[in-house]
């Protein structure tokens, strides 16, 4: 996420602290879901959380 923020800002974009805080909170939830996942079935159940996080990062920090 740090790389995406830097690329967004290098391209002239702005990032508010509330956006970063929201994404960090979501990243924590995704990490918790993945940490507790054991075996293929649990990993597949955790994937929507990771996909949502990645989608939200792309929306909040579009490529320049």
C-alpha cells in the first residue's frame, strides 16, 4: 500500500489521512482473516476480504 500511495502522490494525486486510516483498518481486518485461515477452504473464505481491500486501494489511489 505504501508503494501505491507514493505512486499516486508522485502522479500529482493527494491522499487524506482519513483515507489512509480507513485503508489501514481494512488491511488489519484482511490480515486477521488471512492469519486465522488454515487449509484451502478457510483461505478461500478469507479471499473476499483481501479482494475488497485491493479494490478499495485501487479506487482510493488510482494510478497516475
